[in-house]
């Protein structure tokens, strides 16, 4: 029986949610779906469904959430983040994902989407539709409380063997010893000041941090920040910290993501002229704020692979303050659909090259 592939119609939402919730054993509601896929900062998602026969059950989902990127040349371009990529187990290996993707590509061309990307473990499936692995998360941890660190790390897995528990306890101890490095960092930020402003757009600061490098990043305008840091938060609380000099210029920027018992440093940038000691002092200040709010563990997603020096520097800066980076995680994959001008000498950023220059962070994920 042939597959029937179409855009999702509002009348089909209930059935699509049933399919999604059954597969993932979740309870996504129509309201949650609307917030994520219908009210994004660049408009509603392109959401494809596949049926087994024209009137048959839904057996596949595939979508792209349009999101604006900015780059160091002052240009914006539209991308699509692939989400809800799901094929019923009985219909895998039959080319259905590729068929759905062809229809998605047609809609992306109509909307002017220049690149597709995703955060995924399914490298083989995404490779089949042309997305290339660019980099992979290296999980960083900073231990404030060994007890809370062990609790948070155990919660990452549904089941933990005795050996796994012992390894996590050992990791927490090693992380606690490593965290002592923070106390060698400068503890005062004067004459700088720190303010909180979740609506702050760091675009100009990001440009100053790059020294003209050929980078691109998720656009941080008011609508994008509100959608990511207030609408899609789940149980997390996001805060933005801005380091300003005596003239009021933003010299540093950090976004934190607070959960019960642990937190993330979700994103961080510094002016290229800021001395290392001031970076350390600002980071120490933010870590101390998270500790006061009850975080026993602080996590950070570093990214490895490609030639993105900015992301390598972030890991080095945090390692010097006592973060350990023991485990690898999810991968970032990318596919260029139309030429994107990354810089004046490299106007044709095809395949992996375009994705290597993306300044990734936790803000590229969905929800808290």
C-alpha cells in the first residue's frame, strides 16, 4: 500500500499527538505543540505527516521549525531545525523518511530556508537525507555538592547498575576536587558591574568577541529570546547576566538555566579585549549566584569537532575554573540548501563547512 504524505492539517493534530505520545511515552498537549511548532519567532513549523494509505493511520512525522540565524557579516538567513522525526517501527527501512524529506525540502524552498540542522543521536538516519555530522557535545560538570551531583547524574538514565553507580560516585568525587580550581580565580568584579536582563540581545557583543571571524549564531532578538527562554522552558528558569564596564558597554554575557538541584551555563560570550582574569571573575560570580539559588551541580555543553575555535575556547576557559568534561553526548548535524554568505572570502558555504561556523549552545535545544 503506498504512503500518503501531506502537510499536517489542524484537524489531524489530535491523531498526530496520539502517535507521538504513544511512541515516546509522553503527554504532549495541543497547547505545548502550539507553543513549539505554531508560535515560533519565524512563523509556524513545516510539519509533514505520512499515512499508510490515503485513509490509513499516521506512521511518520517530520518537521522543520524556521529559525533565523545572524552572521559576522551582519547578514541574517533562515534555517530549519528538524524536530519530531519519527517513523513507526514497522515502516522503517522502506525509504519513508526520505520520501517525507523530499516534501519537506519543497516547502523549505518555498519559505526561503537556506539550511537544515538538528541535534540528534540518529546519525545514520539523518545521513540518509544528507545532513552531515559537524560536532558533538562534550558534557561538562562543575560539582558544588557531591550528593546533588550524584543524584542529577543518576537521573540521566532510567536504570543504573551497581557498577554505573560506583562510576558516578567516583566522577562526583573527581569533579569536587577539580572544582577547587575556582577559588584560585579572582573573586571581585569592580570596576565592572553585573546586571540581569533576559531581553538583552548579545549580537553586537558576539561580533566583538569574534574578531571578525566567519561565524553564525541563532538570532537573539526579543521574539526569539522570549520563545526560547520563557515559552519553551518546561520546569527550567532562565537568567541572563551581562558584565558591563564603567562606560556601560557589555563586555560579557552568560545565560543560566536553573533546574531543581542543578543548573546549566547555557551560553557564554566575552568581548575579545576582556582580560582572562575578568572572564574568570565574571564566571565565578555567576557560579556563586547559581549556588545561592540551590544548584548542587552546574553543567555545560561544550562542542567538539570541526574547526570552530570559539567553541574550543569556551571549554578551555571553563576547564581552567574546575569543570570536568568526561562524557560525549548528542551530535549537531547540518545540511546547506542554498549558498550562504559566511564571509567575503567564502561565499559558498556548502555541506559541513556552513555548520562548522555555528556558535552552538544549550539555547539550540527545545525546552528546559
